[in-house]
C-alpha cells in the first residue's frame, strides 16, 4: 500500500484524470438538456449576477439621523370643551412651542411630539389625600387600614397613617400620603390634537409627497401618520409609535449622487394592545427643590429606522456565483439522465452505454487467462488496457 | 478549429453527454455508499430543511420598545445611616416618584432608574473654593499657583487666582473658582436601594416569571437584576447596565398569534472594570438663570434589545438547500471510491475498471503498427472511432 | 418499469456506482491540473478556513455604551467679540459645567456637547412682536393682514391681530403674537468653542492615541473631531454629528483578554447639506409655569456605534467550507479538460478516449444482428451486458 501511494503521488504530476463521457446522439435528450442548461445559465447570469447584483460586495451602513420639529400651537379651551372634573382649566390655556412639546428636546434617532397632556401644576412635597383610583388607597375611617411609613404601591407616596376625605371625590375616604401634592388627577382633559397640521403653503423648500416628491426630507406630521394608514386624531389622544423607515440602496459603481433614500411609514405599537395602550410618560419641571409642575404627556413617538447597504464590484462574489452556478448545471445532467435512462424508447441501450458492469465472481482477481468461452466473453468486457500486454496479445490471437 | 466549434455548437442540440459510470457489484461498497447517502439525505431534509427551516425566507424585524416604570419611594434617613461628611441631610429626606427617579423621562429602547444620588442644592453662579479632590486644586497660600482665568481641568470652574481654605476640608487650601457654587461634595450618602422592590400582590394584570409566566411584559425591577444573576443591592450603589433581551422568532406559515416573545436578562457593564465602574451622570434642575440644584445620580440603565426574525415559505431557499445537498452527496461517492479503490480485496480489479488508460509513448501519435505513412500521420490525430471509415477498415483488416 | 425500479432499489444496497475515469499520461495536463488544484486548496485552507476563520461560528454582540464627559468652561466675552445685535450679553458671561452643556444629561449610545448657544432668558407667556424673519410675520399697519387666533406658521405663537413695531428691527412692522415673550433673536453670538480642548497632562489614567495608545477609552473631544478629519472650530459653530465607531473582533478560542476594541471616528452629517446644515435644537429651563429661559444649542453629537462579532470553533462551518472547496476543485478539472481536449497536440486522441459514442441510426433499437464483420466489431463495443443473452451468444459465435 505505501509504495502504491508514493508512486501515485509521484505520477500525479505526470498524469491527468478526467471523467469518461458517453456521447449520445439523441435529439430529445439533447434539446431537453440544452434547455435546462439555458434556464440555469439565464438564472445565474440574469437573476443571481445581474438582478441580485451578484458581482458586488455589500457593506452595511453607519447612520445617524437628526430631526427638527417646527411650529407652535395655542390651546384656548372653552369651558364647554373641557373635562369638568379637572380643577385647573387655566393651566391648559397657553401657547405650546417646540421647546414645550418636544420632550426630551433631543434624542438619537427618534423624537416625541406631545399631542395630549395632563398638567398638575405647582406640586410641593407635603401631605395630601391619595388618588382613589390607586389600589389600596381607599380606606374606612372606622377601620383604618392606612399603614404609616408604607408606600401606596404603584401610587404616589408614603402613607402617613391618616384616613382622610378625597379631594377628587368627596364621597370617598382615602389614605393620606406624603408626596408631591396635590396628586395628579389622571383624567383626559378632552383635549385633542394640540398641534394642528400646518398649512403647507408656508413650508420653505420642498415638501414630501409619496409620488410627486418622494426624496424630500420635510414632512407634515399628520401626513406621516396618514401615510402609515392611521387616523391622526385617534392616535393623538392615546399616543403611539410611528416608524419613519429610511431605505438607502446605493450602487457605488455609479455616481454617488444617484444614491437617494426612500421613505416609508408604519405604526409600530399595537393599537389593540390590552395593556398600556398608546404611549405616554410623566415628567416634571422643577421650580425649587420643593416645587414642581408635573406633566403626563401623550403623544406620537416618531422612530427613525435606517436600513441600507452599499454595493461595489468585487471579484470574489462574482466567482462564488459563477461557481455555484456551475454546480447547478449538474441539475441539467440529472434531468437529462432521467430522460435518457428511463424515458426514451432506447433507454436500455443508453443504459448499457452509460453503465459498465464490473462483476467478479471469483475472489482472486480480474485479468486471468481463461480458455472457457463464457469467461473469455466476460473478459472482453471487463479487461481493459490495464491488463498486461501478454494477455492482450492472447486475446487478439483468439479473436482471429 | 473554428469549424469544429461551429459543428460542435450545432450538434449540441442533437446530442447529449453523460458521464460513464462503472457499476460495481460489491455489497461492502454498496452498503457503505448507501448509508453515507442516507446520513447526508437525513441531514439535508431533517436538519437543513426542516430543523433549520431551510424552506423559509427570513426577514429581520422593525422594532421599537416603549417602557413604563411605576412606584414611589420615601427616603427618610436617620442621622446614623447618613454619611456625616455631607452637610445637607434634609435634601435627602424626601419622596421620589417616577418623574423624579426616571431621567430622562423618555428614552428610545432604554430607561434609567435612579438608585443612589448625590444632591447639591441651590447652587448659584458665584465664587467658592474648588473641591480638593480635583487634580491641581490644592494650593499653597505662600506660593500661590492658582492662575486667574484658567479652568481647573476636569474640575468645576474657572480659577479667580485666590488660594482659600476648603469648605470641605478646613485643613486644606484650594484655589478659589468662579463656578456653580457651592461645588458638589462627591460623597456617597450611604443610601442604597431608594427603590424597594414592590410587593407583587399589588401588581395589576400578569407578572413575569421565567417559568410560570414567561410571556408577560410586566417586570419587577429587582427580579430583572436577579434573573441576570446580579445582586441588586451591590448594583444599586454604583449603578450599572442591564439588558432586557426580547427574542421574537416567528413562523408566519402558522397563525401570527403563535408569535410570542422570549425575555432574557444580562448585565452589560463589567462590574470589575478598572475605570468608571458602574453608571452615573449629573443633571441639574434650574430654578432661575442663576440658581440650580445639581444631582449626581447612580442607577440602573435598562436597555431593551430586540432580536428577531420572521420566516415564511419560499421556493428559493428550498431549492438552494436541495442543490447544496445534492452537492454534498458527492461526499458519499468519495468515501465509496476510497473503499472500492484502496480498501477492498479486489481493489486492483475495480481500479482497472474505473480507470481507462490513455498512454501515448511515442511523440508521433498513438496508433502504431502502420505501413502507409500518410495513413499513419492521419492516425496520429484521428485514431479511434473518430478515424475515417477507410482507416478503420484497414485497422480491422490488420487485426485479423 | 415498476419492477425495474423495485429491482434497482433492492440491488442498490448490493451494488455501487462510480464514475469511469480516463487516466491520461500527459505532463502538461497533469502539471496544470495539479497547480490549479493546489491554488484552490491553498485558497480553501489558507483563505477560506484559516484567514477568514472558516472553522468558527460567529455570533453578533449585545452592547450598550456608557459615556462620561468632564470639564468646565467660562465664557466671558468682551463687548467687541459679541454680536452687537444681541441685547443680552450678560446672559452669555457665565460658567458652563457638564450639567449645563450636556443635553440631555444621559442618552443611550450617544451624547451631545454644546459648542454654541443662543440664549433667550426669562420668557413669559404674554404678547410681543413676532420675529420679522418668520414668513408671514411682517405686516403693513395700514393694511393689517394679521389674523387674530391664527398661528404664525413655523413661527413662535398665535397672532393677536395687532400690527406692531418689531423689537428687533425698529424699521419693520410685524404681527403681535401671544407667545413665550420676548421671542428668540436667532442670531449667532459669534461665540465659538465654549469648550476648550483640555490640557492633556491633567487627564487621569490613559489617553487615547491612534498609534501609541489605541485601546484607551479616554478621548479629548477635539482630538476625536481631528481624527475624523474635520476642523473643530468650523464644526463647533454650526454643530454636527461624529460617529465613534468601536470595533470588537473577538476570537474566543483564545483567552477573552485578547479581545480589545478598535476605535475609529467619522463625521456622519453632510457639511455641504443644503438644508438644515449642522446640528442644533432648542430646549427650555422652566422657572415657573409662566417663566422660562430658552436655549438654542449648537453642538457636536457623538454617536457611539458598536460593531462586533465573536468567533468560536465549530464543526459545521468547517465542513461547509471543506464541502464548497471540494466543489471548487471541479474547476481544476474544467481547466484540465480544456487543455487536454482543445489545446494539446494529441487533443483528438484524448477526445476519442474521453468521449464514447452511442449512436443509433435505426429507430428500432440497438442490438441488431449485422453480418458485416467490421460493423459487428464496433457493435462489440456498443452493445453491452444489457443486451439479451441469446443475442450475445449469437455474437460470440460469430466472433469465433
């Protein structure tokens, strides 16, 4: 064995192995084979290489988005429009500019626009009745369950132990708490859309439109919501999340200037969510260490999502595609073989050509000289140029 | 040559090439070959196609996460628990609600919960002694190195040029600075866990549990930290970063409702970091242009990381998997060949069948034993079935 | 047919098919073939497996970055340096520390550093003249176009209906508005670089340098901008976005400690943008529900982008690479075949050896009995064991 391997290795550079091919003259098999190959080649060149840009390497993008919101609104409710359970209508009669309604003022890749608000102005750290809506807040003055020093969980403060009349609902008794007082009345003031979608004629520069101006990066907020297929009024009341999806698909084999983004819009939060529908949060402006105004703001969070890739010609993916394509060409042969060997009328003949039998009944080997005719016959098939010259001579003599 | 190519091209549609196969009757080779093929086919169908969902195309997800934190805490330290070096214990005796301890109030994909704080209340823009801990702040009144108009680097303000007694450590002299005064005493008040993990019975709705309730999106903060394998008390003192990893793995061949997320938790910052251990930052509440309270807050930043993909049946990846699987079947043949050609007793015989020799010893050509020179010349190129009929007849006559 | 298939299936485990190979003794073909194979094998082992780490599975990273900014600055402009159109020079003479110039105080994966500012202090909700720069703000007192109750779009407030003299430009008449008053004078105070790049000798610990200290995570802000190839002064005036790209490429087959990040820096915003050049935003500090100071801040937003992957040895990708490499070896055979069949002098002979013809002229089948010896001879090759035994016997009798 080892000497065989050494010999094989040395002779490897002097010899060349190639697969033996049976060349069949059959129109049917030929045409089917060629058509299959054509389909595969068209797929490789047309789809994998040209359409899917199989000749390019792609790199992902590094992106950051900066956004700017413009516009002001004035909320001057009549008493009729206002929720009568709220005590502080004057707090809501005010002007809102960008520093008021964009909270926080700067975010990476997203911005929040207030569209509804609950204001609790001039809170101080002191004691007051808890909100009766908080679980565990309601108490019975005759059987006081308020535990001094324990927080009202999911509530606003620490119980003082007293059970007092609620300042929100005078028929209820609630635990008194040490907290930022008075506590928030978590009631919707029936405000809607404190931001009007602006009159477009005032916009400087371009103005995004899905068909007529799809590359302009200036949007009317209400139109973004409409493009996402949502109702602005409904969304503004409870809040929500809208994705502004920016798609860059750049081909750097051409000029960089042809690389323009596509915008699309989608609502990301589930308007049918059972839990915590919409989007709101609380923040406070502090006027001293002991005074603040608390805001519960509802609004639309616009999240900018950037997708993208840049392609450039490169040999490696081209070769990989060509290579895998060559591999796929084997499929044509498989189909051709099935037709030739199992479908065509002359299948038995073709099979006899494709398959060479190598049967050995005797344990000893193959190229023995036998006189028996039957054996010789078989030999005729089984013994090839590999057999020693002497044997071949024998054979040709016998053939005579 | 060109006419040959043209002919070859034209005949390409009438002919079909298939590889010649040697059909060997050997139980050993047959069984090993079939078993190898079976393993490969099981791998392709079972693993690559069914288990790895090789019949689906996957698309990545677009996600945005909104989070809400609930609860309030009251920090009423006894003088004993409090760091005696801090001058302002009263600032720390207060109530903390969500608008106080979540800073900033709204972030994309993460939220910060204050768990420890250094308060410096009622700073004004004026002059005061620098913190002696700042490099370059300590000075010698006899050899004043304080340069008026130069900032104390990494410090709090601009030196006035005076060298004064520190208000923090009366034995030290430090440069006087124009800054927000008084400067912060960067000392831990020994506060811990200003947020108690809440009593679960008060939670409305469900409550996340890794085994009993793995799809509920309501978490107790302390349990998130525990799930991440960290100690809440230790982490709350110095701060840190916890990832809430949400994994969506959706199969849209089924109903969308089967698509539920998996939650897992991990600490992302290195608790053994040599530099800037934990997580803290400073912010200020401004009470006038010239008055503010400065807060150095330590806490846990919860970062929500969403992974996910959605799969749907598609022919392209199925074909690619089948194709590459067919390619892998070649491995079975390689193994079979090694057995048949190098291992089996009858290997020499099989090799003689597999390999057909094409040796040309003389430089002139192959078809030896010729009398006619012209014929021999032609033979040189044409020998075999390609040879002209006349020559072939000659040959067969000679063979006789 | 079905019985054929059944037989074929049963015999499949007793037999083995292997491709018949023509073994050609040709130095040229042999050497070219071996060199091609060598190149491919070197590529597979050297490039695909070792260099590209084809033996590892990679997983993406979960990351979160925390940043900390240090330093203070004092802006004490002389009247000469200051924009004479601005009324409030005193507001700009002040100290800036980290709680002042980092807005918002904490962000996920990025931080903003104020480098230029427009201050509008002590605004109240009241009436005042609109900024004459706002489209639609200028009015003619003789032909009053100010509509009471309508907002000045892209402006600061709600028109009261009066047309008054501008407080910014006394020669112009503008609509009076109900807004946060006085309105901002959107003029650059000619401030630059309110943050000096600090003297490095004061830095505690290490200090990043692209060559001498590439793994240190402490940066001087001005050097980050310089590394990104930008001019700090120009960028500080109008603002901009700089990416701090952190690259982790970890090999977990070695010790985790060898896994150190690489830093690089890039400007992400387009300094030649026609629209909204640079980066700025407005925020306000609220001193009561009715008083605030408005800040328009320009600055550099540093966005931290983390790339990375971790590799670990795994059998699956190794096998895939070996498999696809074996596939590529077919290319060597294609090249060898082209040389042997179309280039070498003895190409016709080799072709005759590689291709076995299977022509059938008559429609009826293959194994017809012919009397002519020469034809019969050929048939001897073309007709194989598939032919019925009786016919074969006939043939061998004739051969006698």
